[in-house]
C-alpha cells in the first residue's frame, strides 16, 4: 500500500480555506494556492487549478518555500507559478515514459513466469496449491491472492473454465492464470514460487542476474503503483529500491551521473536492464537523460531525492 508523504495545509491555510466565501469556479484559486503566494495569478494559473487537487500541486510547491517546517510558507525570492508548473508537468511526462517501459517488463515477466512454472511443476494444479509457495505466517497466502485475481477476471480465457474453485485448480493452465494476476500477485509468485526457488529459473530465462531478482521485481511493482496513481516521482525516495546489480548501476551512472540508490533513476536502470536483456527492448534512461537532464532543478530532484519539509505538529 502506498503511503502519503504530505504535505498538508498549515493551520492558517486551513482556516482561510474554510472561511472562504466562494470555493467554486475560477475564484477558488485564491484558496487553492498557498497563502504565502504573492505573485500575480495569471489566467493560465487559474485554468490549471480547476481539475487539480491542492495537495497534488502543493507536493511540488513545498520545495520552493522558505521554511514550512517552522511555519514560514513564504516562497523563495524569484519563485513563479510557471516554475513550479514546469516541474509538475515534467514529472507527469516522466511517469508516462516509465509506465510504457513498465508495461513491457510486466508482459515479459508474465510470459517467463508461466514458462518457468511449467518447467518446474507442469501447467496445471500444482501452482494453485498452498505448499508450492514459501508464505510467511499470518499473511495472506499466495494462492489466495492468485485465486482472488482469477475469480475477478472477466476475460474469456478465464471464464471458459468455469467459476468453481475445484474446476479452476484442476483445469486452468498457468499461462492463462498469469494474465489474470495483478502485477503485485505476479511478484509474489516470482518471489515465493517453488518454495522460493522460482525466481532463479525466471532470471536465467531473461538473462539477468539471479541475486536479488525477486526484490528487483518488487521494486518495479512499487514504481508501477506510483505511476498508476499519478504519485510524485520528483524528490521521491523509493522505499524498497531493490538490489540493482553493480554493473547495471555503474553503466547507468556513466550516462546519468551520480544518483542515490533509493532514487527513481536507480529503479529505472534496473527496469531497463530487465527489458533490454529479456526482449531486446530499447532502454528508456538515455531518452530521459536527453530530455530532462538539462533541467537542473527537476533532474536534481530525481538524482538525489530529499523529503519535503512540512509543518511541525
């Protein structure tokens, strides 16, 4: 589950919002933008504000304020709405670019996972037995996740096997099942399948390093979820970045310059490695470098993420 990082309205901002006489239409921009905003409000700024939540934009604006952690919400001298908007738009474009590459990786992993399961245990039944997985005590079993996703599917290649659990266990081939699983469930199967040994054959099939492969896939799921929920990538420190192989990271740093191991760029480097080795796909990192590295403020926020400084309770 994704955890919201803030930022939140200060007491003064909250009070101004509640007491505003008009909170609809174009007039709501005066409350939507932080109280400390002192630049002229342009027509473009008004139009931009209408379909967007205050908190989404404020997640970017916080980095341009003087000291919000001490209650000083004033923006640094020279800050403009357009400057923050440019960061916001660049982050949106970044999510779109990464999402396309994540789709390639996800489809690739579905195919190779099905193949590995067939090689290990055959195409039927065994992959839907609890003791095929190395589950942790107290957590939802992997089989329960698999069956939940399968039963929720409306695809004909799933429905043709009937809805009874016994029929699904006996007749549903794994190459159909993998197409019904969420990326998160697929990641669990890779990590826990064949009592924890399934990740090795999948990594071998893709031609990538075995060490830490399951954790790398988990990092892709995390990044995919942030992109799918339109969450901020700029200045975001990835909670579970996964062990990107040293040779992959070194190659990426030669192109992009130095970056933190918890930066989004590190996960993108891992993503490119899996896609390019597994299918000969084109890496997305060189494209991002060509398009975004000249924007110092945006690129620095990707390269060395810093947590936002919010109001203290």
